[in-house]
């Protein structure tokens, strides 16, 4: 078995086969979308019998921590063909890809998981819940009349990507840099289409939806993403969505950060009951399907500016990813003993101060605490994190952050 960079001239057919075997591509259009995705990312393969049988893809981006943007490596695909399962190829290859990106400056790595537990062995911790709201758009209580929108197609990928990058963003939100990644997502969408408005100073696309659906006539429609920069644009998009309610019976949308969509729905409990178990069932579902890990502890903490009294402590940090990396890897995780300061100015320095309390944590649990997924006390009950009660209480108070929402699936 050999691990190396992806070579499109040599590996394209093999990685297409991997994606067909796992059911991620079926049609030629999806194959073209995959090729665009690979061209816009960094990919590595594991060879078996001279052919690529495992593929890992990462993409460069940014993740927001309060008002700071930190460099991000998005683990956008980890796949293995049918003949090479249960041999550790994917985990070793993923660890190598994370190490490569971390050595090149990625402060954080994040991914969308297929199941909880697998990526914990690489140091990832589970993110917060995403709420997916399914409802009849005619039930939206938005009274304004939307203007006539512009139709958006995959040919508009550059404008769409710019709109995504300039959207209203909150804590934990992610941006992927390469515009071709958005083009790939648009091409990959079954019956995909968009509607939006170009209100920028120079005609830029400012707010829009991108939809996909199996049933164009009546839905359900899924909103892959929506972008807006302010309250008025947000409400206009909802009014536009409501205008489709004469024909479309159900839409599914991820609840935006800071918004409770139920506030804008007419009789949500009645609609849930009368539509139960139907194709057009109104409901709210929560799922924590993304994971994240710190790749540079001091780099992340230097960009952490918290409101409240400074907290100082010893940190004994474990990182399981080093067990998947060669001794000469350019980066071997963040395990170690640190002297940590959290507050308006934060840092992590190697060392120990015997006069300070000690926090023991895995990198996944520490990342969850730092990002605000769950408070320190809760994590001490359910995850690999422990400390004296006084320190846990101080961290709970200091790290009282907005719910982190990536707002970009990968």
C-alpha cells in the first residue's frame, strides 16, 4: 500500500469508481461535478495493487471565532473502495492530509461525519446541533410582498460564491475559498435552481436561495443554502419562499444562526399533527453531524478574545492523531503540557505552574469547550475532560458563547 498525492491523469477513473461504489455519483453531470471538486481541493490517495482505492479531499477556508477568522482545513471527503475496507487506509490517509494542512498553516480542521466515533480517533469533537425545519411555505407569517427575483443557474457560480462569502456570518461560520467548489455543489444538486436579488452597489448578488428537489412539481424542496446580509434581505427571501406555497407543499431549510423559525410559522403544532407520516410532514429535526478540532493551540488562542475575568490554568492535552502519523510527519498533533491563559488576551505556552489548577482534556473535548459547543462542566460529565470544580465554573462563565454554526456543509 502506498500513500501519495492525487494525480488526475492517473487516478481519475479509479476515484470515479470509488464514488460510484459508495453511491455518491451516478450520472455524467455528477462525475463532472466531482472532477471540479477535485480540481479545487487538495487530494491524496492510497494505492492497492497499483490503483487508488482510498481518497481523502481537503479544502482551504476560514472559520469565524467571535469576530476573528481562523484558517481552516475542511476535510471534505474520506472514501474507500469496496475491496479495501477495514484496513485502516482511510484513517491513515485522513491523518496525513490533516497533518499536511496543519503544517501549512491551518489552525482548525473540520468535517461532516458519517457516524459519531470514527473521527474521534483523529482528535475531532462533535459540534453543536443543527436544526432542520420542514414546513409548508404557505404557512410563513411574512406579510411583505417580494420583488420579482432573478433566476439563478449553475452558470452563475461565481456570483453565487461571492454572495456566499459576503453573507451575514456568526460565530463558527465557515467559508471555503475556491469558487469552483460552489460550482461543483450547484452541478451536484438534483433539479437544482436558485432565486435571488442583485442589490449590490455594482449589481452583485446580495441575497438568494439555492434549492434541490426530487419532485419539481410539489416538492419537498430542500434549501441547500441561503445568503443574506441584513434583516430586510432575510425577510424578503422568506416572502419569496412563501410565494411558492401555491404549488410547493413542503420546504426543508436549516435554521439560520440566531433565528427561531417557529416564530414565523402559522400553527406549527397543528401542521405537524395533520401532516404526520406523510410525504409533506411538517417537523423540526436536530442533528449534530459536524466535527472540529484544533490543529494549532496557541495559534487559536492568540485569536481568542473573551469578555470577562482572565482564567489561568495548566492544561494536560492528549491528541490521538499522533498514533496514525509517521515519526517524521511535518506535524504530529498538539498533545502536551501547557500553561493556558483565557480572557481578553489568550495564549498557550509549553510548561506547568504548580500554583495553578489543572485541566485534563483530549483535543476534541477541549476544542468543543473553546468553541462553545458545550460548557466545561457538561463536557466533564460526558467527554474526556476533567478539572477541579472551581476551574470548571470559571470556564463555564468565561466561555459563554453563541452556538457555533458552520453554515456551510462539506
